C-alpha cells in the first residue's frame, strides 16, 4: 500500500462494480467487416499516438533530432491529463533532500509556462528544506500531498513540485510541436496498428475525413492506456490492487468567485457550525473539501479533486458511469456550498475536466519488467533513461531517495518498430503505483523520441540503438542521468 508520510495521508476509493449496470448480449456474436481499400495519407519516420505528456515529449524530441514526425491526438488540444484532465500539478521533480532528478522536456515545459506567468513552484533554495513560509502556504492550500514530506530529521520539508496553467500549457505545447517541425493532427482517433510479421509499420485512424492510414518506420504508443497494445502480439497485464492510487478515476472541477477570507473567518470563528455544514454537504451527496489554487492569477479559485475507485479504466460502460455520477456530484456539491457555506455565495463552476482522469490500466510486458524489488535498487541500469525522485513511500523514501528506469522497459518483447511512452510502460502494480505520473511519462516520451530518431537515422532496430548515443542525446536535451 502506498505510504505518503506522517503528514500526507492518502485515502483512496474502492471500485464501484456493484453499482454499474452492464448491458450487452448474453451470447457472443460477431460480424465480419468487409475488406476495403484505405488511403495512405502520410509516410513518415515516426508516428506518435497520443498528445499527452509522453506523446508531446516523444514527438518534439524525435522531430528536433531530425525524424519526420507526425503527432496524432483524439482531442482538440495537447497535454492530456496535464491539461484536459485538469491534473495540472507536476509533482516529485526533486527528492526529499532537494536534488532535482527530472529535467529535460518536463523542465522546459515548466520554464516556458513560467515565462508567461503560467507556472508556480517553490524557490530552488527551499527544495528539501523546512522553510516555514512555504510549509504553511502549501498546508493551508491543502496541497501537502504534492508539496510536503518528512525528512530523516523529522522535519516537514518542501518538495520541488510545479503547477501549470492548463490553458497556457495547451498553447505552449502547440508552439513546441510546431517549432520542432513535427506535424500535428488533432481530432483523430487511432483505431489499429498496421503489423507485418513481427514489425509495426504504421497505424489506421478514423476522423471526420473517414478511415485512413499512416505508414512509419517507428510507432510510439503514448495513449496513456496502451490503446494499441490490445491489437498487437505482445503480453500485457492490467492488475491493480483495489483501493490503490492507480485504481482510481479522477474527476476534477474548479470553482471561482470564492471569498476565501470570508470562508476562513467563518471556519475559525464557528468551528462547530462549520463542521455541521460539512456533514450536511456530504449527507446531501456533495463534497465540502477542496484545494486552493496556488497559481498567481487565480485569486478566489478552488480545485475539487474527486477520486472514484475503478479496476476497469478502459471499459466504456464504466467510464460513462463514472463520468456521469462524478459530474452530478460536482454540481450538487457546488450547489450545497453556494447555499450553505459562507464565502461561496457568489461562486460558480468555472471549469470541469474535459477528459476523465485515468490513473492506471493496461501495461506492456517489455524486455525489462520493473517490479517492487526495483524500488530499492541502488545501482543504475546499464541502459538507464530516467531517474525518478522516490518521495511517496514514507520511511523507505528517506533511505532510497530515487529509482532508475531502463530503456528496455519501453520495448515490448518480440516486436519491432514500436515503443511505449506512457503509463503503459513495462512495470508491475507496485512500481506503477508511484511512477506513472505526468513528469515520469514526459521522461519516457523524451527517451522514446530520442531512440526513434537514432534508429531511423542509422537504420537500426529499436532494440539495437546504442545506449551511449541515446544517453548523449538525452543529456543534450537536458535530461538528468547518472554518471
């Protein structure tokens, strides 16, 4: 079970299987699809499927290093969970001691957003330090889960985690893709890989123009859910422990025009009545709990994080149920806050997540399968492509401040021309529980994009990409790797 330190307690929801009505035929029935000619609309070096954190990193990196690249995205914007999912918190960029481990593409996104006044994070000199002002700020904002931990001295310290404005980030990611020279196709669903023998040769898509095909030397799955994996001859696993972090859907909405000074004054002056109102809101089907926005331009804005347990995060009926019920709870909760809670009288829901937040699901079994034992590994892999701060395992994180990820965890077994660069990377439940977040996926994407560019340029199989060259390219792109 995930441990988040003495001052950060995570309580996760259990699955809702008993509440979900599943329709469908009682007997299996199939329909043969007629053969048809599909127009090929692109022949490129690299096709990246999914414009979330990993996909943007992969496409930008591949294109910057000379590969003719197309990025495909089903929504009308880039950023995935970091923007459309309103999971705009980029956590765990440095360890408990304050040493930064995630840089590269992820840091570039943060820097570019910050230059536009659209990112915030603690000052570097305070990372890993018990700075009273920052500790109070993030505790008061109910953001301790992302910003505060306990160190070996039993001090409450501040982590390097960042928050970005999702609307500015959508624009900045568009700019980065264009500047890199990658082509972007939005509003395009990838429905199947094109496979010849043991090699992926491209993808089939559907959009307003119909069914089309793109051919490529390398295909990178950055869908998050590993959407292409179910149609490939590879082994996958989808085990998730009920009640764990990755066994959750997230539905997030923002409420604006909140008078937080009035709210705080009431909370402190009338604690008993405040508690009664909280209970009344919960009894009415809403939630009185929220985090305060730490973005400078969001005065009077609060973020409501609703996590709903699920073991079937790619099942349409379950996704429909979760989306519908979570949206209802969000509106009911806001109506009750507006009616009962001082400070919310003039509030309104300013935004709800356009896409449902997914935390876990299908994962590939790759050339290397990361397990719980690798969490305590002390030496880098010979093909390490990322190092992650290990901040979320309580006392274990004080002893083991970081973990390593090998390139082989992005490579499916017995398959050529294909990489995984999202939370579907090769890992068991315990490893994924801690290391499938937004910054981690950006690292996977940067490594996959770099490897694809090298393979295309030199005419190599992806599994034969020389690690020395891959490491050099990653370091050139700002990644932080072991010596």
